[in-house]
């Protein structure tokens, strides 16, 4: 949030949801199996995204950008 706020030139804040609130909000837009998988990955810790892969370079042929670089390139989308 800090980087995106800096790019946009304004303060941003996040408001946390309880697991039940998040499940209800996600369930309004996504199928139950997806919501369950999301919680298994991110709440139960099954997903490990620590390994950096060369996928962006391989698929696009371009060097990956940082979040800040992407945010600056697409500020109008925010």
C-alpha cells in the first residue's frame, strides 16, 4: 500500500476482514471451491510463493517489472 500510495500521491489504508467476513465477500463473487482453496493457501499456509521463477521472461520475452514500476506505468488504472 505504501508504494501505491506514493505513486498516486495520496494516503491509502487497508481495513482487515475477519475470515468469516472475507469468506462471505468472496463467496458473493467466486464459487465455493475457489474460496476454500484461497483459504487453504493463504490462511492455512499451504502456498509457498518464496521461489522466484523466470515465467514472465519466458512467456513475454520481457524483463519483469517491480510492483512500483507497474503501478507507475498504469497509474490511470487506479
